[in-house]
């Protein structure tokens, strides 16, 4: 039986496996879900074994465990290492989900669940592709799968884990599955991601909450100070106002700007997809340049005072914000965090104190050569799978592990995944298209086949 | 037995009654506490009966019920109406309380519980004063007590209630117990309060939360827009930047400014009490002028995005804020709300939509004449009770019902209460001094005695 027939025959059983995987709330950011994270790892390792991998283990790290699966029967053939993660984002605000985030629900050819697109769907697609190739005797190279449980919290434990298991992770090529395509009909070859760094801070005014009638007018309100401080972080032209923020950023070359011009962008279609009245960003740059070629500073959360139903006339003691920056090549995460911290300190309004907590794990931006052998193979497979050649671009998000994998294992990871950008990752009602799930299984099988020759 | 001996003899039993009253979580703002609010009303009405009031009922209103108690045996003598409220502010963030908010705890001569100072302590003090006078045959005028359950949500149902029971509420003088003294040793005669109006608003950017890596740089972040908009509401000199906000405000007269100068203000002591590094407010005005003579605009709550533990790289779909303004004479609450709304509309940043919800019940500022017979009596009683004459001032907070009582029942309410401004009302660890509780009982008994002659 060919691997294609194998996949076709087992299609509904494989969908059930996917649902089972999705039903485990492996939220790495929330300590209450620690056991769920481990349960997902154990389920996944067992499923790799069942798929025919010769070894599949749940290995400890300093944080959440790592799944390492190996199918390496050929001492003289090349080895491909697949990178993915089995952890998912939080699913707060369950009232904003149309179905419970961990009860996978199929609606209109889409499976709705937290982690469906980011990225349990792609992990399952890879696993099933390998299973089909093994079962049909067509897996003609060595395969390793490294599936971590801390990607959504910036992979704090993975570098030490890789260092510890360096020998066992040795390979000739790396595939990064945490990636996507442009649309259901147009493939995408990703050639880079932005870096990231972040911090949280508190502003403290009075020693305790005050009555806003009794004290309003005579005491700095930390919420007013927070608004002023956050507003100071951007210029009216949409650029970041932090001193030195752009110092290490190389101007986009004319060649790169010309390359960006070729990536499709349907303004009206995207506007409707995202539900925005208009787009907004740094003046002088196009949409793809803004999201992948230029650095940004975004507030991800801001809060203080009374936020419940009704009113409460309070001047709160504290106000809080969480910030992340996306970085482009040459920007150093630690340096950027220091610059933002310095901006907060120098722009601090009167009457409040500042406390900053820097997030430990930043990551540099990552870019790879378009003529890398992995990119060449991916380009050919995608063209065959979709019937059109892939659009080649970079991503605005960050996959901090790419730089780590490159640095520690010596290869540029090739991004090859099947998420689509409207799939509400990190939001309520995240979903994955069943068509993408099918394409993913076939795509990974084709890529592994091509890389064997 | 004199009323003084009566109070002394029953001191510990009366404290137990106070604790029982405090243990009922009568939070009017939160629907989950609806039954608790009613329970507090029923307990209070029964306690008025027990105190010797000839009638005491829990009467329905459009919202939470009202307690109406009457001791009116003298057809030819004057009638005093006491106004108070039995509802309390929310007690969110229980982790910030040193003891549970509805388990009254006595520490160092203070009783700690939500509502202790605002204002169950004063309601109990008045009730017990009347009880002592009745028991000792020394209550020589008619007394009515109107204790509502919606003061902390701006008394939306009370005007209609008063209209409905106008005849029964007829009186010759009104005492407002929702008031305070300057310190443990210096009394205060309140001659006015600020008015209030408020609104909530939402900013909506994208139709759903977006990944801040994928879309950061190309989409307006509602949190950035919120910061910009909130920051635009104040000028660098601390004044309110809303166009027309000060149009109807009369400049403080030289006489009033001279009068304000006489009110004690110990900057260092107050700085330490409030835990602020420095005071901040509208340039050109003193502390009492800022908090009672000038209008303000305060954000009471502001929130959006991810606020949980760890990080979540999101551009949220929405951001939210709650605002209240404090008003001085001549400012119309509806007009001010309209001006703030217009400011939000005209200063709305690009890429977000605005939704405003105006709070229904605003209130005008209230001021009364220093030579009103009730003020004269209160001044004399306070001087006797404290051994020094009262400081005469106004309050920064709002008691919207004062204007309503005046308008509907035809008398200026005399403010006569025993809260102190450091008692953490509307904050965690609210408390009431037991010494104030004792002074309150004696003070109300002395005032009722004086008004009978």
C-alpha cells in the first residue's frame, strides 16, 4: 500500500487522534495546567511509538518535558530533525469561545480548539506522514522529532535540553513545523522571523487605593500616569519613540524592498478578514515591511483600578502593563529591553514609582538563504502540492528556537508548516482547516521523500 | 437611667450588633449579592424595632429595598429625618485584605470590615443613640430614619421612592450621616459636597484579538489608542483638557480662598498617610481647593489585553475605561458628560471605534449656608463633644442624594457623621475607629437632644 492510500484509508481515525490531542489543555503559561502539559507529552510520545518510531520518550527539562522520537534505522543515510511544540496559549475568556476551547468541534470543515493551528495540527500531520511512510516502507531516511512544551512561554528550558542531548539530536537538516502558508491555494516559503523581547511594569502612586472624590485633584492617578507613559512610547508617525530603538536596524535595501513589493497584499480583503476600519503603522513602509521588516513595540496588556460591573469611584494604588518588542536583524534583545526601560524611567510622570520586570528569554531575529537545500526542496514540494510556486516571505512573529537550533545544532531550520493567518491563533475560537490538515500530511510525506533522494 | 449610662452599660452588646451588621455583604453594585443586600435591610429594620422605633419597615423600590423607621409619638413637636445607607462598596481583591472583608475584626481599637466607615458604623451609632434616648425617656422630638441600599451605585431608585412616600417622609430637618470629622480630636462641619457624573467606554480595533507578532506594526493597538486618548484628557498643568469643562465654573472668590486658607493641612503628615511621594494636581490651587473647590476628571478603571500570569503576545480587539468627574456648583452633570464624550470623539486615534455608555445618575454639587439652624446646632454639639470648635469645610466626594433630599423634601440636609479620611473607604482593609463609634453614639444623642429644644 502506498503512503497516500494509507493516509486516505485511515483519515477518520487520524482525525480522532487529532481531537484527542487537542482535548488536553497543555497551557504552558499557567501553573494550574502543569499536569495537563505532561499528559499531552505522554500521549504524544505513545502516539509516536504507535506510528512506528523506534524510540519515543518523554524527557525531563528544567521546565515542562520534551518529547523526543526517533526513527533512525539507516546508519548511512541523512537524518532530518523535525521541530514542533505541543504546548498551547492560554484560553481565558471562555465566554468568548463559541465552543469550549478544549472540546474540539468540527464546523464547516474547520476544527475549533485552542492549539489547533498553533500547532498541534502540524505536529499531528508530521507524525501521521511519517507513520504512513514507515507503514508503506517508503521512509528512506532517518527522522527525529523534537517536540517541546514551552514554545508559548519562549522556550526557556530548551537550550539547556539541547546542550544535554546534543549527540542524540545530531542531524543533517532541520524542519521547523511552526509555520504557515499564505492561503488555502497559495503556498508560502518562510525565510525568516522577527526576534522578540519583553518586559512588564507597575506604576505605584498612593500606598493604597483612594476614594476618587475625596482625593481626586490632589493625587497623581496611576492610570493617568500609565496612559501618559504608554502614549509616550510612539511618535505621531507610528514609529517607536524609544531613544536608540532603531540604532542597529539596517535600512531595507532596494533589493529587499523590491522583493517585498512582489508579495501579494489585498488591502480590502485583509481589512475585512481582520475586521479593522483601516490599517495603521509606521509611515513610509508597506504592509509586509511593517510586519516583517521593521521592529515594533506593542502593549499586550494594560490594567488597573476597578474593572468589574457597575462603578467604583477609586484612584487605584497601582497600574500595570505588559510590553513586547519585535526585532529585526542586528537588534539585540537585551539592549532593546534596556532602552525601553530607560525610556520608562526618563518619561516617568510625577507622583508615581516604577517597577520593571524584564522577561528572561528574548530572541534575535532569524533569516535564511533562499538557496539553502532545504528551501529548494520545500519550494519544489509546495509547488507540486498547490500547483503554484510558493510566495517567498518572512514572518512577523517570533520562533525563538530557530536561532537556538541553528546555533546549537549547526543548521538553518527550514520553515515548512500549514497554519493560515486567519486561524485566530492566540485568540478565542482558534481553528485549523481540515483541508490544511490533509495537505500537511501529504506535504510532509512528500518533503521527507524528496529529501531522501 | 440617663442615655449616657444606658450606652455605657450596653457597650459590648452594641459592638456585637455592629459586627453582625458588618458581616452581611450588602454590595449593591454586584447582582450576586442581591439577597445579601435584602438581608442587611431586614436585619436593620428589625434592629430599629428592637430599639423602640414605633414603625420600621423594609419597603420595596425599583432596585434594592429601603429601610424606613419612625418614632413619631409627638404630633406637636418637630420631626428630624436621618439619612443613611446600608449598602457597601465591592470588596474585590480579597488577597489584599488582612482579614476577610465580611468577617469584622477588631485590631488596635479599630474594627476592620467593608462598610465599617462607609457607613454602617454611623447608621448603627445613630440607631443606638435613638435607642438610648427612647429607653431613658429623653427623646423629645419625632425621628424618622431613611436608610437606602443603593448609595454606592448612585441611588438610582431613591428619587422615585421619595416621591412615592413623600407624605410619610415629611420632616422639619434632615441629618445626613454619610459624612465625617477632620481627625480624632478635631471636628468638622461639612458645608457641601462635589457633584458627580460618569461614563464608561470601549475602543474596538480589530474584530478579534490578533497575534502581536503577525500583525504588530500594521494594525492600531486599542491599548495604544486608549493610552493616547486618556492622556489627552489632561493638560500638562494638571487641569482637565476637555473643551468647555470649566465654562460654568465660577472662579473661587477671594473670601472663599481666604476661608480655605484657614483649614489645617499638614503636607508631610498627609503625604505619609496616603503613601504618596508628592502631591499633584491643578496648578495654582491649594489642597482643599483642589479636592473640594475645583472639578476633576478621574479614570477609575482601565483595562485590555492579557492581564494574567506570564505573557501572551496579543493585540487585543478591545480596550476599556471607566471615568468619573467631580463637579462644583453651576456645572451640569449631563452637560459635562456630553463634553467628555465629545472630547473622546474628536480625539479618537486612527483605527479604533468608540462606544460610550453614560452612567444614568449624575448629581450636581451641593452647598449650604453656615447659619442654617441645623449647622448652628451641629456646630455647638461638636464643640462640646470634642472640646474645640469644628473646622468648617466642604467635601470632595459626592452624596448625590443631598440635592435630591433638598429638592424633594424642602430642607438642606445637615451633614453630621463620624468617618475619618484615612479609614480606607472604597479600598481593602476599610476600618472604623471604635472611638468614633462611641463619639458617634454620644454625638447623635446630643444633637437630637439639642434639636428638641
